[in-house]
C-alpha cells in the first residue's frame, strides 16, 4: 500500500477522478483539505437540515452536535481508501476531533460529525477547510465495495434514532442512577457544588420561614386581646425575623468558606 502525495492527488483531480468540485489550493503535502459546503444538520435539534444561503455561515451552538457536509464530492475507486481527520485549528475553538474514512466504492459528499464542546457559538464560513483527507492506494482492488444510502443528498440524514433512549427507558438498568444524579454527573465539579449550596440554602430558608410562622402563630394566640400583650406579639415577630437573618448569615458564611 502507498499513500498518494499532493502531486498524485492533483493528477487524479485534473483527470476528473477521486475528488470532484475540488480546489487545487486545498492540496497540502500528502492530503487534500475538504471544505465546508452549503448544508449542515443539527443533530441536537432532531437532525434539522439547514441549507445555507450565499454568504451565510454555519452556526454551531454551545453543546450542539452537528453534521457538516463537505463541498467536495468524493469518487473513491476500488483500489483507494480515504482517511479523514478534522483540522487542528477547529479543536482550538472548541469543536471535538473527527476521525472517519471513506471505503473503496464510496461516492458522494462526506458528512463530518463534530460537537461544540465550548461555551461559545462557533461560526464556520462556507468554503472553510474543515478536514484533511489522505488517500491510500491498496495492494489490490477491494472486492466488497461500499454500498449505502447517502441520506443528506436526498434531504434525509440516516440517523439511527432507535439507538437513542430517554432516561425513563433505561431507568431500571442497574448502571443508571436517578435522572438528577445522571444530570449532575455531566456538570463540572464547581457547578455541582454551587447547585447543592443553593439547594441547601433553600432548605434552611424554608425551615426558617416555617419556624417564623409557628412563632408568629403562637404569639398571636398568646395575646388574647389584651393591649399590653401586643408587646409580646411584636417581640415574637422580631425574634422570628432575627432567626431567619441569622440562618441566612450562617449559610452565606459557610458558602464563602467552603
């Protein structure tokens, strides 16, 4: 097996083979840089197909997983294997790495699946290099060639949604914790700690309010309609408010000091 150089790849492209709709400026060393096309799919939004207008950019929201469809159309002969990896420049802006391939016999645009793992919105212009493809010539032509539907070419991305489950579908699996615990596991440690402190604060606040209601009710009951006893009702209210205030100060102190 041998890997094609940029000269070999250019020869194939100029002969209208291997890569269609190519830009020879995308040749580099022993690879060709695939560009962003005019269509992408947002898998986080149910596989929504988004066709870009001229000049419009791809918008990848924080946490979203997308399929980027290449501008190039590959035509892989039986004696070639194509390996595809995403560009390192995309890692630096928060897109997850990609490693895929196109089998001998593959024909069509490639779908590059990636996820925005940053907390920023990522924009990709049309024509932006998004992946590198290198081409290996096999020792012999493959016998079992690639066969399959290129769903994006007919407007349908073939997502295997039957493999995706809701928490309620797998809740009885002993490997699955409560929905809240599973959700917490996805969060950074600092975020989990902050949420738990807020929950504890809410518990203590509710307890203080309940205690204040009890003290107020007892104070009003003890007044019995006598004017001088109103003083004790006022004192009871002040005590209840003081308890709530002290509880809040204590909780805030504990939060600041870990």
